[in-house]
């Protein structure tokens, strides 16, 4: 398949808060001076000595306390209209994110021009925000105190002291540690950060966060570029932000074996591991053509972002060159230039010896194929900032962007001697101790590239260039408008849910009105001792009413891993794998590689909570030691007491090993799927609070639309319902203690639940061509953000209405054609009425006598949080496919705050048939809403193959022969052995070629001879056309581009093969394309001697845009065809002319790239995408299947 389409993107604003660099100018000074921010960590929020042990085997301790922290910004509460209490509760990385975003928007002020707030989105690359130790200690204090009271040594030697210590420790911890507040509880949710920033700066487009591990920033940039490419936004703010650096991060990285001691020197022999840091970088993006039109200040232009998963490899956490090289190649294919055109590479370069060696090997492999490559400078910003994890790519991109805009090659001061596997000899690569002017490039622009890689083989590579007003103004004028989205087919379903291990069980439960909500079973998590139904403590849950899944084990029977690994894998990763396996099997997909993975989730996963519970016990233990000493307990006895208490407390908590960090990283949920199933498309987690999974589905649909993938597994999961997760949700005060009653008068809050849902998605045209079972068709997904306000809690109908309207408009359907709404419907007394008001504004107007059924699967399962949208979409897909609407459970008395009598909405309480309509297909809307003001809505409809086919029968069909688009003569030999008409064409062309050149065609070199290339193009194009015609293909008009004009004339019967080759041979002898004026008379004379016949199929000329018609004088045809070599090709306008003439189905003899670009803006067209299957026979079968599905074959042949 051709390279995915990528519209150049302009960076029009930048901002940052990095260690020892609170703004962009300070950072650039740091880059040029080489002043590293790495050093011993100070005791801002924890006592370092409580977490350190030089012995690397010491449990729950880190062997290194070096890193780099940001300075806490001082935000003005009045300026940002943030309540002082909220501002006080926000940790420094939340504040740094707001500050850096303000810088970037201020820098981009002129470049944004008159862009409406509704057209500005926000995408954040993040692993989660991080939680301070205090809230984690408070959540587990009950267990710590229980273990203290159970100490036999303490009770034997000092009776009564346990209760005294419990009291004083409780008071001290309350006073010294930040407790659990609403703001602190949401600090782990990246999308809450994004939502708060969107509200503060009045950005009303969609907002979400992506987690691709340490490649998250580049993943966010790719996602933002997709938003711009699809026309969903006109500007996007993109940020890469690290989480708050805490002792838990240091311990987990230490046990993994990736943490160094005091030195981080990328590619250098002195570096034994990485050092962690904090930071945030923000970029404001616009489409290049929009930035040029707005006369914006452009820092640099992004030309391509390649994404790949390594697939199967030796290890999940040890990188392999395969995925890295693939991501790089994809980036350059999008950009339209190669590695040899790049002068600087900002590397991932984390200072981990094995990883640096792999990256260097990847770079060497890529540049090895580039002849005549000029010197390429390598750099790695981590020598200054440390490893910023999710923000690593942000610091790297900012460094490269500033270097381009200032035309300076920055120094790399830490490199002295190459590490093992890093040898510069024989490569074009070098490091420089000093910065220097970036020399002008004789035949192009200054260009740089940036790499970022994450565990699980998640690889991203970005290439960008300096901005040139002249060059990019010309480029901007040639860019087509944004490509509209193609409908997406749901071809597979999978999932695990409360009370249901698969999709069939879920559907049976829905029909049986089964409710899976109940008290937390002790085998899932022991919560009874934590409960405080009085709601007095924010550190304890007030309810354990949930929807749970007891079995969180890894599917060892299907995907085998070692027991050591499986014991550390979080249930969220396990459920993601189970859902993916089910959806893949259900779709009938076998051996797919170009598969993307987008999964909604909300961090942290439960295993991370448990690791924090172990690590932060040090806060209790350190204070306990101090109090025992103060009370005169001797050291030996104190050591026994502390040992007993710690062992008792940790006995049910999994140990922290080298497998712990990979076991709970969110990105490894998709990383493991890609690794074990050998997928090579992009993979990332998506977070937009409770709308996460619909945001993931939209992202997956965009990958399909741009050609990034041929299949996407998209969905969502939530898996953090242990005691820590319950504390987190209860701190908001939104959970119900009585049950889940969407739209009912009893609604007093929602019930949180867990599970995973996955949908297998394909382009609808591909699904039809392959004969896939299609559950439903996604016509559109759209998102929006509530308008400017300080609160992230109160729902707003305005933002919800915007999302729903956008989806309806994007789908191109009428609101009154919808019959069912799967609402967000959480059962909150405020949220449900606001949501229904939203539906009235969009779907409730002018529906005389037309009811809309309104349901919510949360009445059956509870609220799956980040998985909610996916399970709702799955339910609707099944309902559309089976023509049934399941009942809502527990709906008895309609919510009196909703004016039901004025509305066309009705909640079904029994199973109802979904009657087909003569006015159009069955159609539904699916909504997901979330904290932070995020709203997503999807428009979904039934798959109606007969309706689509009947519409296509009347549509005209065109076959297009592109210039340099067809395959070689050698590739036809497989077909010629199977099909007589191909063999006859090959023989006919071969004889004509040999009569002109004296040599057989199969011995000629296409690479060395333009004439041979022309002949191969005519041969393959005509052979494929004749083969499909022999199977009854109905074609109404032919169109050629460049040499393809000759192919069209031969295929139509107007011109013989020998005459066409004679003309091409003469063109080649006259100078390739016969551009010389003196060559035209000879070409005309030759053409005038040819025998011309009336066309069997109409031919539209790409020279002047008129149809060839018989009879035409030979002299006219000769003069006309000679013009092919004197004027530029104008395929695009002629494709539009065919569209005006009723052509709606386009087939291409080539790769699909040329025709695809021409069809981007034309409505209601069907074309065949061209992946590269295994062999030409397989390709022909694909063409034939497409033709059959779309009723392009004559009935007598079919």
C-alpha cells in the first residue's frame, strides 16, 4: 500500500517548563552551554534516605537518588480563575503544564488569527499525572495500623504502646502529608489536566491524552496531525508532560534494571543506565497552508511522523531494530524525502547501554542504504534533562525545532567514547562538543528528525524542516483540502465484563435483564475493613457497590508467558489481551500485520496502586522508627518490631521485581498485544476520562482513513477497582450507595465497574470487498470540550451539544433519521437531565410522531469509566446487527427533573424489535461524557449491503491508468501462468518490443531504460484491464495520466499495441519525453501513420479533458497525442469531470496513491485501496472480489 497521507504541519507556538529552564529561552541557553540539570534529588516531598539502599537487591528501595526536578511555578489564582484551595492542592507538574501551555499560546497568538475556540483541540502525551505519597499512605493507613497492633514483639515488650503509637502516627501523617482531596485524587488522570487547561484557555475542540510509553509526545503529535488532516480542528495544542517524579518511580525503574547511578551520557561508555526527570513541552500546530495564509510565525514544519510496533521480538522491554527502522521508513515515506536529506537526528538515547546500541544499529541500518550521505550530527537531550519519560519527545522536538529556526547545530557535550555497539567509524554520524552554525543545504532545506521509543516496541520517528516562506508558500498552494472520513465497518467484537466472559454472554444478560452490580466479593478485593458509610473520611471508601470481574489472570492457554511474568501482569493488560483475541477471532482476521491498537484507559492500574502501597510504607516505617527511638525502645527490639509490622503489612502485596513496571504500564496493555500477535501498526492508550474509549475509536478510524492501518482494534478498559481505586472514586462523592438507575427518579449517583471491550474496525470498502460480516457501520465520531470555566466537575450541555452536532454533521445524516440513543446515562441526579437536554437540542426538533428510544448499559453493568464508550458501542452494534433493542434494567419512575412529556424520548423496559425503516437504515447515536468537560458522540448505522449495491448499480465506473503507477512485466508472469488472456497480452507486447529493439522484453532492464518502464506500464495496465473484462467487469470510461494515456487508448481498442510501442520508442529516442521542440514534427509524423479505430470503451483525454470520439482524423489525433509531452498532467481536474458525469466507482491499474489523492474531496465515491498482498494472483482476486461486491460484473458472468 502507498505511504499514509500526511499533510505538512506548521509549529506556530512553543512553550516549556523543564529542569532549570522555566521557559524556551532558558532552555536554549541550557542546550548551548551544556549545563545539565541532573543531580542529587532534594527532599521536597519525601525523605530520600527512607527510600535508598546501595544494595540493588534490597526490597522496595532504589539504588539511585539522582534526577532532575522542575521548579514549582507560581501561578496567579486570579489570573487563571482557579480557586486558591484547588491551586494549593495541585502538584508542581500540574502547575508546570498550565504555565507551559500559556507560554505556547502566547507565542502562537499571531499564528492562530481568527481560529474559533470550537476549532482548537488539545492532545496531551502522558503516562498519567502521578500521585503524591501522602494520598497513597492515607488510603492504606488502616492496614498499616492493623499490622502495628498485631506486632507480637511490640505487645510483649511494651504493652499498650501500640495504641499510643497508632494515635500519634495518625496525627503526624495527617499533618505532614498531603491527604486525599478531589484535586489530588484526579491528579493521575491526564485528561483532567487537559480538560482544565482547555477550560482555562477556552479551547473547545476535542481534548484527550495518549500514552505510548516514552514515545507519548510523538504519539500525541501524530494524533493531533490526524485531527488537522481530517479537518476536525484548525489548530491543536500538543503537550508532552512527565508525571510527578516520586520514590515509587525510582524504585520501579531501579528494580527493572534501567536506572543508572549518577551519570547519564547517551551513547557513551560511561553511562550504565538512565536517570529520571520532570518536564513539559508544548507545541501549537496548524496545517501548513493555514499557517501560510495567516502569515504566522512558523518555527518549523513537520513533514512526517512514522509509527510502528516491533511485533514479535526477543523481549517486551528490550528494544529491537525492526520496529525502529520501520517507524523511520514510514516517516520518510510520508515526507517524500529520505534520510540522506537530514542533517541532524535528535535521538531517544536514554543512556541505557543496550537500548542506545540498538538505536545506533537502527540508524546505521537506515542510512546504510543512502548513497552519498552527507555527515549527520546526532544528539540526545537527556544529558541535560534526564529521562522525562512521556515528555522525552517533547524536549527532543523542542531542541530540534529551536535548532532549525535558529540555524544552529547544538552541542552534545557528554559524549566521549562510544559505548559497546556504538562505533562511528564507517558511518556518516558524528557528535560535536561545541555548537556551530547550521550550514545551508545546497539542494534543499535544513532538516532534522526526532526519535522516541517505548517499552513493548512502540516506536515513533518524526521528521521536520526549517520554514521557508517561498518554498512552503508554493507547497501550500498544491495541497488538497483535508480528506473527509470514510465510513468504518465494525467486523469483530470482544470483551470481558461483569457477569460475562465474552460478548455472547453479555448479550444474553442484556436480553435477560440481568444486573451484574453487587457488593465487592472478597475474592476480588477485601474492602469491608476500609468502609466508612458515614462519608467522614476522604481516605476511605463509603461504598463497595460495584460491577466486578474476579478472574484477572493472563490467558496462558492462548498466549504463553513465564509464570514469573504472568504473576506480575495487571488484570487490565490481561483483559485487553483477552478482548483483542476475541475481537480478532470474531473478525476472521488471520496473519494481519498492519494492525493498529487504540485502547481507552484511566491510570493508574491496580498493580501500580499495589506497588505504591509497598513503596510508600516507608513513610510510616520511618516515622515509626523515630517514635520508637524517642520512647527509649532499643535498636534491636525496634528492628524486630519494624520487621514484624512490615512483613505483616506487605504479605498480600506483590513484590516489586523487574517485571513489575512492565506489568502495570498502561502502554504495555497494547504493547503486549502487538508483541505477542506480531502487529506492526501504531499502538497507544487513549485517555479522555469516561469518554476515553470513544476517543480511541475516533483515533482508530482516522488511522484507517489515512491508510496508516488496514485493521484497527479499538476499545477501552478499566481495571482499578481494588481498595485504592474505590478510595479514588469515593473522594469525588459521586458514587451511589443504592444502585445504578439511569434516567430514573432514584438516581443518586453512579456505580463504578470494571472490564474491557474491543472492536475490530476496517474501512467499509475493504470489509465489503473481503466479504466480511459487518455488525454495524460507524459513520462518524466527534468530540468537544465544555466552554471556558474554572470547574472540571459541573456538566455543561453546551459542550455536549457541540459534540453531538459535530458527529451528525460529519456523518452527513439528518438528525430525524435516528431511532435509538445509547446514552452516557450514569444515573446522577444532575448529569442525566443535562444529557437529555442535549439530545433535545439536536435530535428532539421536528420529530412529529417519531420516538427515539433511550438506553444505558450502565443499568446492567455499572460505569466502566474509560471502557464505558466501547461497551456502549458494542451493545449498539449487536442491537443493529440483530434488529433488537435490549431493555433498561431498573427503570421504574422517570426522573422528574426531565420533562418527558415534551420530549420524543422513551426508555425501553422490555426487549423490543428494531423495525427496519423505508426512509433509511437503522441508525443510533452513542454518547460518552467525562470529567474535565469532555464529550464524545458516535453516529452508527446498520450495514445494508443490498441498499448499497442497488445504489451502486446505477453508478458509472471508470478505470484509471496512472503515470508510473503500474507493476513490472516480471510481476505478470504469475498471472500469465494462470490466465490465458494475460499470457496473450504478454506475448503480443513482447513481440512488438523485440521487433523494435532486437531483444526480448524479459531481458530488458526497466531501471536503466525509460522506454522499458513505459512498455511495462502499458503492458501491466492493459493486461489487468483485459483480465478483469474477461470476468465481466463493467467499465464506462477510461482515463490515463502521462504514459497512461497510451494504456487507455490500447485498452479501448483505439490504438494497437505495436503502434503504441512504436510511439513510445520514438519518444525515448527523441529525448525521453520529447520536450525538445524540434522533436515534435517527427513524433507527429509517426503518429499520423498509425491505424486508429473507434473506441470500444469511452476514453476521456487527460490532455484537454474531452472524450475521444470516432471518426477522428488521424492528423488531429497525432497532433493531440504529441501534446502529451509538452504540457503538465492534469489528472485531478479530469477525475472531477468524470465525477460530474456520474462516475462514482474508480478502479486503478496502479498502487492507488495517485487516484487516492484526486478523490479526497469528492463525495459519495467508491475506490479500491491497494495493499500489497502475497502475489499478483492474490491482488487479482482482491480486485475481482471488490468488483463482485460492488456489482460491477455483468450479471451473465456473475
